[in-house]
């Protein structure tokens, strides 16, 4: 059985069709990248999977269960980091984690584990307001991992980070992949991120799926990399930074 | 898995909310320091008027009988590079009155009057003093009465028989007694409107609210924690202000403490409800700030915090009396100063509670968690 099934999802805002008839599914333990430029509809799609937005039509099932009927249950088995969450600056890393741990009825043991996993040991007592961008993203990841989620959703976890901080995060996620217990849905507009971390890649543009598959299948045409493929498909780059190269 | 009470989510929400509050130094200043400073400033300005001082400019071409009188009774001093004569009339009941006389030209006297450096101009012609002052200026009128009396009977006290004046300096009628309950009520209003509304809107705009409800957190726990922490902070703030007023101005609570607590709770419920309602939908702190100001500012002015609302036109009083801040302020005042009990504050308390609950329900109905 697929752990996550997305069927014919449509979502519009006033004058924008953000997601137009998207369907896919993913088995347990796989890492999936939603790759697309700004405004492709990645966040809208992910937030519907997270049960934070209602689709106009279509169905999303996690372990065969829908958000409408099983919200309470599903909240306990997913973990997520939103595209832009600013945690309270006047709390320490550990206080923030303890607060979120309490929502799941978890105690110190699990907190120590995620602090270890995200390498925040020496920042435990630091105020969130004093953290660097990379450290904040690792805190967001730590919060997302607290309940040992079956499915983890990360919305642009490395956008705006320097290459070093990005690599740190990739290492953490790779370690998670080795354990094999977590399914990951990750959105990004960095092709390297999709290439290095994920088993399966969905290229999204204008609310529609352009291509879907493993990296090899996607590149078996004439494209050298994913950005080239995207240019072939749309005539545009994945993101502006690529243009400067 | 062993369960420990510190892992309880309501406890953690309250704890983090509390930590966040006290780690914001400005909270302590605006919540505790500021009301105390106001009460010192205004309290001293209005309660300690043990003596009065008047400035009189004398305009004359040559020495007259007036001068000899003033030189005889006054003390010569230098003030701002010119000679002034200070004539003090002692009065143990009404406080001493100090007349400060200064010779000047007519033009200079007019300038001094305009600048507020002089209260009255005195001339002397045909053997009689002549008083020049603005008849709309109550201070100048009083000076005229005192001064004309003094010049006629220089050796006699202004109020001859002290028995005719009974000073009313009872507790409860001083300005500070009027002010302290008002400051307590205003503190509750401000702390809840800014503390609750602003923190909800800020969290919504930071996507923190959305992040929190993406967990099994109970939404009610979040609001309970937010309100409870504010309520306790308000108790502390009111307590500190009262302690201060008791220490320096001997303010006391003449009425029923239970009634005060009921009213205090009702006021907190009312303003928490309003705070939740105005922060229920918006994501922009600017809009939130606008709403908070639109609600707190008019009440701050109309509800008689600093001066009695009976100065407003007759037709508006009925409406002003029903404003939540007025209900709270009048209630607290009646308990502090008039010895009111449960019966007297039951109606305003009920009204405040009802308002709070209605706003709260309306706010929850349209509350946007994300
Ligand atoms: N709350 C909203 N109201 C109106 N339009 C929105 C809203 N959220 C997203 N959109 C629009 O939907 C489209 C997809 O946005 P989004 O899902 O954020 O894309 P991405 O995450 O891929 O950058 C964009 O055109 C965006 O402007
Ligand atoms: Mg996005």
C-alpha cells in the first residue's frame, strides 16, 4: 500500500489556480522531491497534504486515511517544517523543543535524541533570537522530528542558507534516510538538493506536474541536469540564482 | 513511557508564555514602572499644594504709598537680575500665600502676563490701587480678591476666623484616590489588548500559530495559557501599584475585597474577549495596532481615568458610563473610595462578563489559526 496518496487535487485562490489536478503516490520510506520555481504551487500542495489547507476537490490519503475524518490521528504521525516559521525569539532552543514535545506528550529523552540528531547540543540554552539561519532550520527540523514521524514534510528547508549550512542539513537528512523509517516529502528549487537527497522527483510548474520519476529516467533525454531539463520543458530557469552562473 | 506533569501541554504553554512575557523588559516598564511614574507625577502635582504663589507686576511712574507698604512687609531678593519683593501671608488652614512683586514698565508687564510670568498688573493712581487681569483667569481672580483684601488690611489674616473653614483632606476625596483606581483599570485594558491581541497577530504572521496547530496541541489550551498569564501579570501589576499608593499616599481599600476581585476578574474577561475578537482574523500587526488604538484611545480619554467624565456634555454621559473601561474604573473607585460592596458592583461586573463572553465567542467563530 502507498503511504501517501494524492488524487486529482485542485486548489484555487481568488484569481490564481495554484494547483491544477495533481496526482501521485509514494511508498513508505521513500524520499520525494517537489522541484519547481517560485509560485509553482509547492507550498499550497504540501500544506494540503499536511492537513492545513482544504483542497477545492480531490482526495489526500495518509495510510489510507483522510484528513476530514482522522485529523487527530494523522496529526500524531506527521512531522513538518513550514516554509517560514519564526519560532519565539525569547525562548531557548530547549524550551521551544520542550513546548512542542509536550504537545505529543513526550519528555526529555526524545528531546535529547533530536538535539543529538540535529547537532544542536551546544545551542540548547541559546535564545532562538540569537541563532543563525542554518541553526534555525535545524531547530525547525528538530521540532518536526520530535514525534518520530512516519511522514516528514519539509518546505524549502535550505532556501537562503549558505552552502555549508545546506550541506549540514543534507547530512542530517541522509542519516535519516539510512534509518529507513521515515517517508520524506521535500520541496525545493535547488536541483542539487533533489538530486542528492531524493529517490523520486516531481517537477512542478504552474500548479501542474511536468515530469515525474527517478533522476535517471528524467535525464535519459538530452538534458545534462534538472535545470536543463526544466529549460527544455518551459524555456525558463528553475530559479534566478542559476542564471548568474 | 513515563509521564511527568511538567510534560503537560497546558503547563508548558503557560510556562513559555510567562517566560516570554517577563523576558521582554519593556513589559515590566509599561506594566509596572509607567503607572507608578504617572501616579507620582500627577499625584504630587495635584495633592501637595500646601502653598500658593502669585506674581504681580507693578507699573508706576514714581514711588507711591504702595511701595512703602510692600517694602515694609516684603523681603527684598534678586530674581532674574531684577529686584523683587516677596510678601508672605501665613495661614495654617489654607496654606501660605506668597505674593511676589516686581516693578516694570507697562510693556514689559504685558509681555510677562502673556508669558504667564505674571498673574496680574497693579497700578496706582488717585491714591487707589488698580488691578489689571484677565477676568476669565480663575487664578487671577483669586489673586485679585486676596490682594485687594491684603492691601486694605495689611496686618489682618485673609481668613480671620479659622473656624469658618473646615479642610476636607479625607481619604477618598484626594486626586490620588481618584487616580489610582483609574490607573489600575487602564493597566488591565492596555496589558490585555497589547498582550493578547498583539501576541496572537504576531504569531499568526510568523506562521507560528499554523506550526502549533499542525501538532496535536489543543487550541483551547493555547488561548487559556495566553489569557491566564496576562491575568496573573495584571494581578501583580495592580498589586504593586496599590502597594506603592499605600506606601506613599496611604491609599486604602474601604470596600469589600471580594467585590474588588469579582470586578477585577470581570474586567479581565471583558478585555480578553475584545482582544481575542480583534485579533481573530488579521495577519498584519499594523491592522492589529490600529484596532487596539481605536479601542483603547477613546476609552482612555472618555472613561475618566485622569479627570472626571462629568466635564463632557450632558448627553454623552449616559453612553460614557456604559463603556467597559468606565464600568471597570467607576466600580474600582466605588470600592476603593466609597466602601462599595458586592451589591453595588454586581451590575457592572455582570455587564463586563457578558461583553467578554460574547466577544470571545464571536472571536472564536471567525478565528483564523492559519
Ligand atoms: N493565500 C494565498 N492567497 C492568494 N494566492 C496565493 C496564496 N497562497 C499562494 N498563492 C498563489 O498561489 C500560487 C502558488 O503559490 P505557492 O504554493 O506558495 O508556490 P511555491 O511554494 O511553489 O512558491 C502563487 O501564484 C501564489 O501567488
Ligand atoms: Mg513555497
